C-alpha cells in the first residue's frame, strides 16, 4: 500500500466526494470529518514512512498517460513537498470539522473534498502536465466556494479569481510546452517529466523567456505585486473556510512551484531576475503592510498581512541559497498555520456579529477571554515573535537573503516592524478598552467546535516555534540537493558565484574542523 | 463517332464509393418506405438512419484498414481519393451524425421530425459531405458541397418557425454566394493549369514556378472567401449566429461540427500546398484571419444574452483556433486539428443537446429567447445533475484540464510552438482565457444565482427521453475520460495524417 500511498492520498478524497452525493445531508458533516481524518492519518503515515535522510523523490509512481507525447502520471514527494501535503490534509480536516451552520453543507463538503484532491495532486505531481491539470482543477472548487457561499460581491470576486489565475496559468502552459519541445530537440523524445527536465541545460536567453512565462503563472497565484489585486476581493467575499484554505494552501502552490520549477530549471535566469523579483517582493511586503494598516475591516487586515508575508517567502526563495530556501519553505508552512488560524478567528467573530468592521468591536478581551488569548497568540506569531513558528521561517529567509544583499534585507526587516504596528493596532482596537457596543456585551466565547480548529493550530504554532528541527531537517536535506543542482547547472559566472557550491562548503567545513584538531 | 471506352472494372476501384453510397441508398430506402406506407412513427426512421450510419461506419473501418495496408487509394477515374484525411474526417462526420440523429426522439413532438423527408435529406447531406472530403477534384468537391448544403438549408427550414425560415434563407443566400466564389476560384485555377485536380494544380504551378502569381492570388482570394463563408471565418461569419439561433439547438450543434470538418479538409488540401510553396501573402492573410476569428468572435460572445448565441460565437472562435492548424501546416498541427475536432464534437454536441432537452414548445411571456441566461439561473438547486453536466461541458470548452478539449488545445498550441509560431501560440492561449469568461458566466448563473423560474427544474429536462439522455451521457463520458483515450487517438490520427503526406 505504501507504494501507492500518494495516489491514494490524491484520489481517496475524490472518490469519497463522489460517494458523498449518496450520503444524507444530516450525516454529511460526520462523513466529511471521517473522510478528512482518514486522509490526514494517511498523510501522517506518509511522514512516518518518509526517509528524511534521502534528498530525492520518494514514493514515486509512474503510469503512462499519453506516452506518444511524453505525458505520464508521475507522482512523488521530497522534503519540499511533504509538509505542504500534510498541511493540506490537516487543513481540510479541521476546516470540515469546524464548519459552522451554513446552507447547502452537503455541497460544501463535497467541494472541499474535491479541493483536497487537487491540492494533494499539485504538491505531489512530478509531471508538468499532471501538475497543470491539478493546478487548474483547483480553481473550480474554489470558484464554487467563493461564488456560492460568499458575501454580496461574491460573483465578481470569484470570477476575478478564476480568470486572473486562468490567464496566468495558460501563459505558463505555453512555457511548459516550450520546455517539452526543447527536451524533444535535445533528446528526440517528448517528455513532461520534471525530473527529466532537471537534466536539461538551456542557453541563458531561452531561460529568461521561459522563466518569464512560468513567472506569469506563479506570480499571479502567489500573488505577487502587482498581480495581487484579485486576492483582497477573494478574501473579502469568501466564506471563512474558503479564506482559510485559500490562504493556507492554495497560495502556497505559487511559491512551491517557484522552488519546484523556476529555480532548478532556470538557474541562470533566477540569478538574472533575482534583484528585480526581490524588489517586487519588498514592495509587496512594505506596500501591502501599509495598505493593511489603512483597512477598517479586520478580514482585509489579515488578507493584506497574508500577502505581505508571502513577500518574505518569495524573498527567501530568491536568496538562492540553502538557508533562504529552507526558510521560505518553512515559512510557507508557518504562514499556512498562522494566517489560516487568523482567518478562522475572524470567522468566529463574524459568525457572532455578522460584521467585520473593527470599529464595531472594542473591549472584546473582557467578553471573550479565550478568544482574545488565541487571537493574541496568533497575532504575535504573525508579527514574528521569537519562539513562534513564523519567526523561524522569517529569520531564515532574511538570513538567506542577507548573504545576497544587505540593503534589501534591511528594508524587508523594517517591514516586519510595520507588520507589528498594524497588527497591534488592530488588536488594540478590537480587544482593549471598554465595551462600547451593546451587542458586544453578551457575546459567547469560542465554543467546542471552533476550538477543534484553533487548539491544534495554537499547539503547532508554539511547538514548531520552539523546536522546528523535525521539519526543518527534512526540508534542509532536499533543499541542499536543489541548490547543488542549481550550482552545477548554472553557466554564467554571476550565477556560479551567487548560488553557493554546497559540496565545496561541506569540504571546507570539514577541512576547518580537521585544522582545528 | 465516339470510340468505345475501354476500362476494366477493377481499375475503377468502385469500392471507394461504398461509404458514400450507403447513406444514399439508405435515404432512398426511407423514401420508398414512406411511399408504400406513410404515417410511420419517427422512431422507425431514427433507428433506420442509425443502422445505416452504423453500416457506413463499418465500411469506413474497412477502408481504414485497406489504407493502413496499401496507402492512398484512387478510384473511379481517379476522381475519388481515399487517403488518411478522407478517412479520419469521414469517421468524424459519420460518428457525429450517429450521435446527432437520436436527438430527434424528443419528449415533445417537433414539426420537422414527423416527416420522413427529414431523415432522407439528412442522409443525403452526409453523403454529400463524404464526397466532399474524399476527393481531390474541385468539381466533385463542388457537387458534394452543394448536395450537402441544399439538404442542410431544408433541414433548417423544416424547424418551422419564423426565425428558422429567416435562418434558412440567410444561410441559403450566403451559401449561394460561397458556391459562386468557389466556382470562380476553381475556374481560375483551371484556366491557369488546365486541371481541376488539386495535386495536378500544385504540380503545374510549381513546375512553372508560380509564374502567374497574380492570377493565383485572385483564385486564392475567391477560394478563401468561399471557405470563409463555410467555416464562418471573421469577417464572413455574420450569418452564423442568426442561423444557429433559427435552427433547433440539436441541428445548430451539428452544424458547428460536421459541415466545418468537411470544409476544413478541403481547405487543408487546397491551402496547404499554397502555403508551403511560399506564397507569403497567403500566410499573412491566413494569420490575420485566424487571429481575427479567434479574438473578435470571443469578444462578441462576451456580450451575448442568449446561451445559444453565445455558443454560436464560441464555435466560430473554436473554428478560428483550429484554422491555425492549416496555417501552421505540419503533421503535428494537422493531427491536432483532428484530435481537437473529435474532442470538440463530443463536448459541443453535448452542450447543444443540453440546450435541446430544455427546449420549450412555446416561449413563456417573460422570456425573450429560448435559452436566455436567466433561464439557467439557480439550476443547481432545481436540477443538480443537469447543471453539473452543463458545467462540465462549459469547463471543457474553456479548455480546463483534464476535460476533453484541453488535450486538443494543448496539442494545437504545442504544434504552434514547435513550428516557431510563438506569438500565435500566445494569442491562442490568451483567447482561451478570454473565452473562459463567457463559459464561466453560464456556470455563475447556474451555480451562484437564485432561481428565477417558478418551475421546479422540470424545464431543464422537459424534452429528455432515454435516447437523449444516452447521447448526453456518451458526450459527458467522452469529455471526462478523454485523457484515457488521447494516446490511442493521437497515434491513430498521426499515423493516418502522416501517411497521407500532410
């Protein structure tokens, strides 16, 4: 069974969703929770069986799909994708478990299970077309979730979300087809397998164009400045569960794809575009942080802060060294946990008051102490307080980029201070002071169902903040192999010097140890 | 005094005629049945037509295996030409017709299907299209084209509504114009080369190194205009939405597939050699046509308020997309054309059939047209299965993986990239993104709006009977599970296209 565990992880929720049509709607919630728990248990088993000393792909499966054209169903995980797969099934589980009373809950759960299929698929696909299939397919459930359960502007928001991403990824598809064509020219065979593509060394001029094509797809998904305009709408209109999954998992597809595709395939282009992208990332960090400060709606604050932190992930990725990339992958998980939790928390208050304006609240700490505590913890994590999960990721990402540029890293560091300002200001407005509104006086504190989601997230936040090693070590092993692959493939002098040579560093370290003896 | 003609029967290769003769004989049979015992139920004729088409399909499989063994076959004084293109396109023509004809068995009775002539004409039309694709001879192409078109005009008019008459007359006028252009173009080529066979024309023209390039261009202009009308290439497309609107949804779906593939084959035969001979002007003009057809049709589709008209514009856009294959003109692109069209026929026929089963006999007062978007509002609440299937077809048309059309699109774009048409490839994908909007619009209406109709969802399947549901089921399964069949299809198509020298 372990040989096919990835396929099971991908298709089990889809099958369960199909069967879910038969389940009666009163029992649907239990069914959904059961299925998602099994899925999560399977993904934990994957982690348990995963050999963290191996840097390459594990649990690989291959089935021919269109062999004439080089398309095969290939899946596998390494340290980079493993934790995101687990995170996805985890969020599906707590998402379904903590679902409030909504209309059409049956359809919602079926949609979420389909979404889980596409998420597991994206992060374990090792064939570009299979990746593309899941990548595009993930739009449909999200479109439905935003469009059917969202706020008043839901249709505009969902269509904008869909079309923006769809347009970007079609350009990416052209890039993929080009890549396959280059492979065909080089070897005489069509192939869309990513691991085959890794072996291909492209001339720099081609790399630049292909990098740009892939960038269109990924940057819109992340979303990077200036392609971020769809996200506030999507978050603003989406129901709680939609925002949670979107922020926690779907946005990670973009940053993950940068590491899976852009960096190893186009090392020279990555170095070439390193500073432009870093500048975009810093604009994204600072600008969205400032925008977040200007928001009146707490959900928008969380949405913009989520974009802002995505900027740090991009910055870490384009540090192009082991610290930066490892940090950015860790930050992806951290950001998933923290911003997912923040969206859950916003949902909690929205369920009670049906408003998200901060001016409507005030003094909530007196009325809802448990809620205030968890919100405070998550907010501190979001700000990047040491000993919380975000700190580890942000620190490593910035450390990585510090090796490339001191000035830019400094700028990014100041942005974290801005982050602290708007988050603390929002917290103050909502939780401190006296209770001014009559409606707020008798708000019930978080209930059991909500705690099911919030407690595990709080535990992870603190646990991985204090002891990140089990996750970090596994990521590190795979990142090292990516970086050394990039160093080997790099052709320009600039690229060779920017991307560190890990083998040399390791031997140098060994030498220095020997000298010390 | 005429000298006797000495031709051995074997050299005539009469077998090449069999696939076309089957529907003709079948049509006559239907007429004869009507002659002896009229007032039969339409189910008899539907099943008879289906059987005849089935036999036709088998005979095609037969010629496919002959082609596989011996290569291209000429017959009947070298007028018939059975090559891979002819066989593949006939597969599509007959296959799509087999999917179409059971749609006549609707729950409500519609005027046209009560006449046996409808089915006879239908079979004559198929024979016409089959002649059109299975020959190299401009005269026989013309004969096939006219047989098919005249039958089709009548089929549209038989729908018996004011709009259908308008549509039929419009189509007839445009068709007559196109026929005129075609004969003018052929005449010029005949004057230039003394032959009406395309391969001879190509040979003569390349032998004298395109000395009379001016005349060639005039001939090309006429032929291009003629095919522009038939394929509804922008700016010759104006008749299409009106004709689609006037004819029944089922027939509109049929018209978006079968007549076009026949015209594509002829266009491929004529323009391919001209493009490859380096007539740069033609390449430029085709490039412009392709881009205009894709883009403008998409933009017009955006603003439609009726689903059927939207689908009409979308099928123009798809035709433009596929026209790119003729512009690119490599084996890969020509194979992509067939792959695309096979997948397109499933999806498009499916989506038009979904409109067909929701057809009311009379328009309710508050509804402007048969298939306005408002009619589909909130469909997920009242008819969830139908809504999901419709959404599936829309997503496939938009090119969302892993549904049918995505694979055709992908292969087509890849063929553009392989031949160096990078800008074209980008235009193609960006158009798919634009198209996403109007397909999405229907999904938005179905899934995200509140129902407007007071009806309890019965309306969406008012016409549904078991045969119709079966057809839609086949189309849906073909759309969802296309990815399992792509490999075999691709191998099969590529082999046939490659062996016919395209």
